[in-house]
C-alpha cells in the first residue's frame, strides 16, 4: 500500500521514520509540512502523475488536505495517553496556561484536566484564521504558556509566548496505520464489486453519465465517452463548461417533462435522444444522470429541442461555397443586422440545417446554443414552454424553428407577441417553395406571413442543380475516403451517369448517405454500381420520408401512393390515417375501395 505521510511537525516525521521498519506492507513517502505546504505537496505529486492509496496526516493539516484532495486521508488522533503526558508536564508550571484548538481537541483536554485538577484557559476556534486574534487576546490576559498545534505554537512564539506542541505518541501513529490497513481492505472489496457493476453498465447500449449540481463529472460509461469523444482529461472539468446544453436539459427535465431533447451528431438528421433525472448519493449529495439513447421507432408528436454536438460532422466547404449558399449568407446577415428573423424555404435535404450551422459559425454565435426546435402538433402547454425557453436564450444563441406551419392561429399570435422579448437570432425553415409562400399554403396568420415573407431564402432541389451535382459527388467521395481510409479516385462513366440520372428526392441528404455507403463498401479505386445498387445503398430511413412521383402518373395513382404511405406510417390504423389526410374515415374507405 502506497502512503504519503504529511507530518505537521518535525518530531512526528522522525517518529514515523523510526517506526517504518515495523510497518510491514506500507510503502511510505514522508514529508514535514503543514496546511498550505501540505496542499502544495499534493499538487506537486498530481502534476508528476504519482498516485497514492492513502494520505496520513494530523489535526488541521489533515482537515485541509481532506477538503482539497480525492485521496482518502487518515488522521493521526490525539490519544488519552498523549493528553495525559502533556498535562502532567504542564502541572509543574506555576503560571497562566491557555489552549487554542478545535472543539473536539479542547473537549478531550478539558475532560482530563478537570480530573487531575489543572486550570487551563480554553479557547475554541472554528477556523485556523482565528488563531492569531485569539492568541493576542490571551496575551492581553497575561497568559504566558500556549498549548496547540504546530501553527498555534509558531504564532505564539512570534508573540513572545511559550508554545507547547500537542504531540502524538507511537500508539496513536500505529492506530492510524491500522485504520488505513482496514480501510484499504474495504476499498479493495468495494472496487471489486464496482468493477462488476461497471462492466455491466459498459455493456448496455445507452450512454450514462453522473454529474453533481455544478456539472462536475462523477462517472461516465464507455458508450457516453464514445458519444461525447471524451478523453481522460475531461473528467477534471465541468460537463457544463463545454456542453452548456446539458445544464439546460437537466434544469428543464427536473421542472417538467414537456420538451423532448436530442443531440445532433451530424447535419444530416442523425440524432441521439437525451434524458436526465435526479438521484441521491450515499453522502446525501444530489446527482443528476444523463442518458444518451439511440433513436428508435417513430418520433412522438410535440416539441423537440435539438442541440448541436461540439464534435458535429462538418459540411464540406465546397458544397457551402455554391452561389445559392453565398447569396443566402448575405441575405441572412442583412436581416440579422436589422434584428429581423431569417426565413429559409426548400424541400427536405436541400441544406437548410447545413446553412444554419455554417451561418452561426461565421457570425460567431455560441455553437453550443444553436438550437433546432421542431414543432409537431404541440398543445398550448408545450408551446408556452417553448416560448419560455426561447426567451431565456441570449444574443449569442440561434433558434432554428421548424414546423411553424403546424401551429394554431392562437399559437402563432402568441409567438408574434413574444418576439419583442426574444434576444436570440430566429431562423424559420419551411418545407416547400416560393410559390407556396405566395399562396400561403401553410395557412400562416397574416402578420406572421408578412414577417416571414421579407426577403426569404430559397434553396432549390438538387435535381434543379445539375451543374453542381458532379462536384458535390466528388466532394463527398473525398470526405468519406478520409473517414473510411479508402483510396477511391473516381466513378466509372456508366455508374456516374446512373447517379446523375437519379431524381434525388431526398436531395443532398440522400446523395450524401448514398455516396457514404458506396465508398464504405468499395473494394477498388473506382466506384462501379448499377441503378439497383444505388437504391440498395441509399438511406432507406431517410428515403421513406419521400413519395416518388412519375410525371405520367394519373391523379388517382398519385392519391393511391399518398394514402398507402401514410397508412404504412400509421401501422395500418385507418382512423389516424384519415385524420392526417384531413378526410373522414368513410371517405378513406371509399378511396381505398376504388384502389382495389
């Protein structure tokens, strides 16, 4: 067992050195130091990377070290023999004697001094900083001998008083080492059990982290470490310092469960669900757990706040250097300067989320406070909570609101009323095109429509940007070569034609996911694949969002596709399908009957 001994006076250090041959099983490093000197020693060994099983010290020095170190500290107590020895010595003095110390030491001395009839003026202190003033008062009362610890005795000498050091004998030192030995055995048993539990927690798929009220990390499992890209150095920091959104999530989920929280790990829709809760430690300390869960199944309606992971996958700069994004940045900057919200319109996957993150970075917003809020059939209580949280965000935050068209007229009016209290930069994104805005197909309130219609940004679908397509494909190949350690240098001409001929209803998101899988699965320097293989490699989860339409299809055929898609999403529930389509159940039955 490796032990650091910090003795507050020379005699104690010498005593332990003399006892060392008898202390079997202990590897000792012994220093003479008190209070702040003891802390300096602890810091020195930490910087050197040297660890100890225990620290053994005494009195106020042990107390200070215990408050500032994670290493278990065993204190050398003052035994009845130690007290009796000192009092017997003091009995021969025919002068006033005073003693300065903490309550427990004073009480022990007072009990024995009363028995052997020695008159001592006892002064109880709560903190070492009180010693100086207490000694000055005793000197004014003509006290000539002072009993106390090393600091007290040193100060007494400076004031011209005789100091008597409270020393510890061999039996007290031996007891401290025996206590350390017992504690070590208990800790080893505890660690053995803890290792079993830790191995079990590391086997689950969820990331788990425990933090205290200040965000100091108490524990995290290997999955949480992988999700958050932790290094061992980050254990020393507050989780809230680098990931302030966790503080927001914890505070909100303690207060209510109205908002669903997620963490985005890339700009193409990949997210992790975040849950938190409160637990009490054995020391009655309040701790919070954070649970990161992979998204499975269909998302529940309501309001979702998605924060950006600090290690989020960046969008290749070439893609964002296109004229449509550069012009969008100029427009957004002007609106921001005028303290107005930004509106972005486009199909799913055209780069709205990518643009929001790029704009936030270039305008020096706090990237940990770029919050994407998705609204889907939110009730009044949840919508009011959304407004409450948005108002709390500072000027360094960006709020990316999606689904404003799914709010009621009352909610839209409430939002308009709240805008004067919002300090963050608002960015609204809507699925559609500029004609949809002109015709108000989203059924927005007139005042809100006017606000969002001021210089809206439109991102056209990828199928209308044929001149950019090949460059985007090559950019993604370069990116995923780096990710997967591949050496792909191009695409076979027929395969490239297959890519260029695709309709890419999922736009950049679908193209990115397709190229990623093709590069990952490639075995040569040139990609070669058929149209069927493109569909197989496409991201089916994302592609299921889209309905693929052929120009030659009749209206009845298009209607059939839409009904079948919604019916599938609602797991065959016809009532829910009819509600989503805005028709009665009998109308749905009639249309489905025609299809048969």
